[in-house]
C-alpha cells in the first residue's frame, strides 16, 4: 500500500473530499468508540429541550455542520443515559 492509499479506518462515514472534524467526532461517539456520560451537575432536561428545538427546525443544521454534530452527540449521550441502570 502506498501513502496515498487508505483502508478507510479512522474516518467513519465521512466523505474523504469533505473535511468535517465535528462530524467525525459525532460518528465516533455514535459508534460507541467514546465512553461519554452526562455530568451529574448537568441538566438532562436542557439537553432534551435542545434536541427538541433542533428537530423542530429552530436551527439550520444544514448550514452549520458543527451544530448538526452537536445534536448527534447529545442524542447519543441521552440514548446511552437511557440504557444505564
């Protein structure tokens, strides 16, 4: 394999022609590669409200990939918290 070839590892679900570090982090969080948890002093309700607003279209997620990635990370965080004992 030459330096120009890649097996695709390290950049899940990303277009190699489009650099999107926030999206790459969201991909990793959604895949379970990172073990993140909601901090005890943070409000689950505020995060749920943020996701509700995003899903209702109050933010233009298509125009801001970082915001879209944040929503994906928060959804994953909340989903993981639902599965905890």
